[in-house]
C-alpha cells in the first residue's frame, strides 16, 4: 500500500479511505468468507473491520505491513462475531453430516477447495484457518479462543481429517 495514501487516511481523507477500501475490500472479504458463512455477517464484519482500520491507522508504525495488519483486524473481527453469536462450538462429540451432492471437477481452484471449509463446524473451521492459513501457533490460538492448546490441536486434526474426506468424496 502506498505510504502517501496511508498518511492521507491518517488525516481522515475520505477519498484516500475510499481508495484503500477499493484496494483491500476483496482481500478482506475473502478472509472473512473463510470464517463466516452468512453474507450479512461477512458484510457486517467487513464494515466493522474497515471502521477499526481507519480509526486505528494512526497506531500502525510500519506502513509496509499495512496489508497483514488489516487482515489481522479482519480475522479478529470474525472471531469476535463468532464468539458473540455463540457459534464457536468446539466439540468432537457431535456427529456432523457433510453434503457431497455437488461434484467438483479435477483441477478445482483454491476457491472450490476453500468452499469445503463451509462443511466444517464453526470451531474447527476457525482453528483450521488460524493455524493452516493465517499461521498462528496453537498457543496463540488457544489464547485467542479461550481453549487449551490440546483442544486446538485436536480440532485442527479433526478439521484436516474431515477436509481429506471431503476432498476424496469430491474427487479433488
């Protein structure tokens, strides 16, 4: 992201904010989509994320890390949404049914594979995203979600097994 554009955002320049929004909205939408299923929730979290980005931009010390900083804000907003909606269920005891009605062709895109995350329970999906995609260690995930490291590890293992089953069933 251009440093001058970010400086203008710090001065609450609405045109600069619009440009940052246009550059980042698609990327942050994709991040939110990995955590949330409902389009209304995604739009709400996206709006909350941009509000926080623009009100906290003065705290950003290094403009070179703006994109990763913005993504971290979006992830945290998604997790907050899941916690407040009480949708972050962490349990291996429930039996989850996965639909394999639609078959994907070989050579499926990353988008197709990431769509399989929608078939995971909310807690498993959040932990899979935090560990495998965002790169957080289990200790930090446990702290973020108020669970034990062991629970984080077992949920990741559960998510991986379910995704492998889905990939086999979908012939990806």
